[in-house]
C-alpha cells in the first residue's frame, strides 16, 4: 500500500517537474508581447504580482530558467530539474552555458543547485588564475581591428545612415559569439 502511494506521489513530481519551464515560457511571452496590458496592467511586474502573486525577482528567475533550458535542450535530455539549478548558468553566454553544462554532466556529480554552482565557481577560479594573453595578437588581426574601428568611426560620423547602429551591434555580437564558440570548442582559455 505504501509502495503504491510512493509511486503515485513520485509520478506526480515527475509529471510536474518541468512546470517552471512552462511557466517561464508563458511569462516571457506575456512580457515580450506586452499581453499584460490586455488586463489593464501598466507593467509586467504589476501583472505578475497581482494576477499570479509572483514577485518581480521570481518572475524574472522563471523567465531566465526558461531561457537556460531552451538553450541547453538541443544538447541532450539531461537538463536542470528546477529553476534553482539554472541560476548559476544564467550569467553565462549561451555557448558558455552549453559547454559548462556538458562538462558538468561529464563529471557524474549529483545534479543539485549546490553542485552546479560549485562546479561553475571552480571553473571561474581556474580561469581567473590563467595567464593574461591579451597582448598576444598578430599583425594581421590588429590591422583588421583597426580597420573595423575606422568603419565604426565612419558610421558614427555619418550618424549611422549607411550602416545602422543595430547592424553594427548585431555583427559585434556575431563576432563575439564566434570567438567564444571557437574558444569553448577547443577547450582553450586563450
């Protein structure tokens, strides 16, 4: 009798384990699409607090958890099991999140918020002790950087008429992600 009850209760937990993900996904769409205004709330935060009794911090934690799970889901079926386990991953870029998560899973450590945080902090400590190689740059790369800086100055001087500010930021982000992805893919800290 008790064994059947335990199985029943564990099935309830398993069936609802990822509700934080679904709630975060819904909150993100409500916020991003300003759907809360349909219920006459001026802000998303007021909507979450008054409609769902969810404080601002918790609403954003759920949205961040959704973003992390959404980013990690293509790399495997073992994902953080609750919002708290996603928190240490939130400040990392998407490529860093995927790399760190794969490395964490490879350790075989128990999946807990504490273990995930400890693993990430250990990684950061290692990186903080790595030598500074910011002065290591080829002449060709430096010439390309100088040319890019010149193009940015041109765009600023012509008030972003020929190249939009948004396009410049987009391509900056693309370059940054390419550098980080290559770095993560090689397992290099340089």
